[in-house]
């Protein structure tokens, strides 16, 4: 069985989709629907291409008048739900894709549809096009949604306006100035639902990449309000923590002054692609009192142009008693992955204690 996400768009999926569409619109020709889906180019389409293609094909069977098509899209969604697919199954992202592709000129009908549709499949990607086109209306609407009874709509309110949402277009104006969306985060910082609070944290982390001072101001304001807000700001400041930002380290009272590193060794100085880098070291708290230790390591990956690209990995965050010693042994995978290309040659590794980085050690990838 294929493990590629694009193969969620299978023959079986489309046959069921055609049956469901015919129940929604009895005049649907199921054979014609499948013919339009499985054009010669379909086999080479990747996930997002198949998603958009499905939306385009659906357009052939829905009314060309969007004001009539949008209610039918929701009726179609209700019929899909009757078949019992898991909520948020990504193959159904073609539904909000349809709203973006064909409803961008129809603000009211599309926003009404997304409010309902996101309770089945997230509209966080589609809504960004509407934010860019209709920011003056869309941001107030999302602020309204931040008090919605549905946790899915509340999550859309914060996830959809993230300045740097992964796998989606960025929102340049909000990257430059996130002020319009801060009231949304304020409303949701103590939300009863964890997935909503996690979205707030991710939004805060996005903000920290372009506006660290704003993120820190929010963190200082929220710190100590509750265990939930403390968790949000810790997750929301993670990029600054990984970068060793001095203000954030000071905010959490993290200092490396009382930690002694010894026996830092790379046990596999030559690593074959497909295997593991192994290394270890010893750490001691030389202070007379318990100290908090945020422990990380950095891999400096060799790039194709000969430069190095730093990637930080967290090991743990814990308290060490006065005089306590710990021995750390880690393995870092160099098995091929889709998100990184490994190049043979000299790479480097370092240890990071509360933001303070040790001198790196070399290893060779072969």
C-alpha cells in the first residue's frame, strides 16, 4: 500500500465521492466525473495539484452561479460526513480549495461557507486569500470567530491569520505589523481547548520571527496568568530560545555560568548516509543550588555550495541539583528524508547549554 499522501486521492476515494455527489445532485454523471478526474496528467500530479484538480472538476458539476454553488457545497459536505470519514482528513481539503478558487469574489457567501465547512475540514489555507483581499473586513470577522461556540472556528480565527503558516502563503502585512491580530490571541490565550491554545502558541512563534519585541511583550503580559498561558508562551518563544536570544534566556532565568561540560566526544566520526551519528558528553552543575538546564545540540549540515546550515535539536529541560552530574548519549539520524538533502563531506556538531554553545566537533558524512 502506498504511503504517499497524494495517493489518498485514489480510485476508491473518487468512486465514493462520485456516489456522494450524485446523492447531492441527482443529475451527476458519475462516469463523466471519473473521466474528468483521471486525465492523463493525473498520475504525475502531486498532492496539492490533485487537490486543486479535484476542486476544478467539482466546479463542472456545481452551478456556475456561486451564490447557488456555495450552499450545495455545504450540502455535499454534509453528505460526505454521513459516510463517516474522519474529521480533518486532509483529502477533503479540496472543499475549501473550491471556495478559494471560485468564491474569492464573493466575500459574504464564502465567509459564511467557511465558518461551517471548517468544522469538518480546516479552512486555514483558503482563508488567507480572503485576508489578503479583504483584510479590513476579514480580521474583524476572525475576531468575532474567536468567541465562537465551535472550537474549530475558534482555531480558524488564530491559525488562519498566522503570519507564517507552514505550507501556506505568508501574510506580508501581518509579518510586518501583527497588531491587527493581537486581540484575537488575547481572546484565545485561555481557551478551554488545547488545540486552540496550541494554535495561539504557534501564532506567537510566527510573530517572534519578525517582531521579537512584540512577542516578548506579550509573554511578559501573560506570564503567570495560568499554567495554560505559561505553556503557550514557552511554546511560542521556542524559536527565540533555540536561537539563544539573550532576552528570552533572561526571561526564563537560564544561564550557563554554573554548568561544566566534559568528555564531549563523537563516537562515530565517519557516518554513512542512512545510518546514525552517535555522540556523548557529561554535564555537572557546579553551583551551590539547583539550576534549570535547557540542553540542546546543533548540527551544522554541509550544503551543496560548501557552506554550513545550522539546525538546533532540543534534548531536554530539567533541574539539576547542586553538584549533580549527568551523562548524555544521543543518536542523530542521517536516513534520507524528503525535507533535507544530505551532502557528503565535513559536518559539525556542538552542544548548547542554556543558549551558550560549545566549540563544535567535526564529523564526516560518506
